[in-house]
C-alpha cells in the first residue's frame, strides 16, 4: 500500500526525527519498536516478530 502512495506526485517522505518533532518530542521506545516492525513488514523482511520482541525486551 505504501508503494502505491509513494507513486503519487508531491509526496514527501518524513524521517523518524521529523516524525518525532511532529508528535511533540522523542517518542517512546515501544513506539519506535512498533514503527520498526511496520517498516520490516512493508519491506518483507524475515523475523519481524522476533525483532519486535527483542526490541520490546530492551525497552
């Protein structure tokens, strides 16, 4: 779905630091883990669930 959105003209990609400033500061560790999980799933990478569990464990 994201790839279809990026095909639209005039779309600007927002970096994590820009997202954090939009959302009022540094996001929580769990939020970062969830975003990394979503990015992992979009990329079709293996072991996304394991990576999420490991990330949450470090929070």
